[in-house]
C-alpha cells in the first residue's frame, strides 16, 4: 500500500493524477476493482484504457495476482511513468504498458476483442468511454466504467450499437461503477477515428 501511494504521489506531482489525497484515490480504485470482481468474477486478461498515472490498472494488477494486465494511454509521459511504476511494484512479468490511442489500437488484431475485462476510470463521458472500450472487450466479457457520484445515464440503444448491454450502476459509497456486458461483436467500423468518440458521442 505504501509503495502504491508513493507511485501515485509521484504521478500527481507530474500531472498524471487528479487532485486530492492519493490514498483516497487509491481507495476509490480499490473499491472499483472490488465492485467489479463481485459483479463479474476475477478476470484473466485486463485492459485499463486511459490509465494516466496507473489507475485503476495498477491496483487491479495487485488485487488479481493471476491476471495479465495491460495499461494503455495516449500520452507518452504517462506511459513512460507507468512503465517505471510497473517495474517498481514488481509487476513486470504480467503487466504490459502500451502507448497509443484507443481508437487505433482497438482495430489491431492483437487487441481486438481480446480482453475479458476493460476498465476505464475518468476517461470522458459514458458514450466516449464505452466506444473506446468496446473494440477491446471479448464477446462474453465486460467493460467497467467509473461513474460520477450519483451515477450517469447510459442509453441502452447506444450501448447496443457497440455490442454492450448496460447493467444497473453499482456502488459502495466510495466508488460507483457501471458494468457493460459485451454480448455481441462490436461492428468493425467502431470505434470511429481518432477524437470522434469524444467530439460526437454515440449517445
Ligand atoms: C482524466 S485522465 C484519468 C487517468 C486515470 N484513469 C485516473 O483515473 O486517474 C484520462 C486519461 O485518459 C487518456 N486518454 C484519453 N483519451 C484517450 C484515448 N482515446 N486513447 C488513449 N488514452 C486516452 C489521457 O491521456 C489521460 O491520461
């Protein structure tokens, strides 16, 4: 725990983690991971999109010692930092750090529908996060997106276009999370090109 908080403190100094005490942010990520595990079981192949300073991916990797965890971010600075953090936390044997845009990597065969759990914490509005996650999640797998306190609205028709069925929001007073069940393949044209999921959300 102390090692994780040290990593997060450095991430915050470098502008890779939002404001507020790092232990509170770690607990938020831990709560998110526990809620997801209770809802969907322990995953084997996990992807954290827009990991920034490593949340929730690093916390997920520590909570799930038999999972392979990939942490992805479009910012070079974030990726360089997370690579060092993975090493420092002794996670190198099962954590991979990827630099790139989710819109691009989600179309690569090595990543397309390869993950049984895709996590996104603070990565845009619901429709944006859902579109960025969809192409990575295997059919039968799940996506879990952190929500603002009180929850967010998820249009079932819009989610359906991505291959998702949204569940009810779940929370424990610390974190609120929305699990999306991936029930069908995501259409090949999704996600749309770079920047479009944020600029013109599907719902
Ligand atoms: C607000 S930060 C959240 C970071 C972290 N998940 C957390 O909860 O502290 C959003 C991160 O998502 C990354 N990001 C946003 N859009 C992205 C995209 N399309 N592909 C990859 N990374 C993206 C940004 O570079 C940034 O690091």
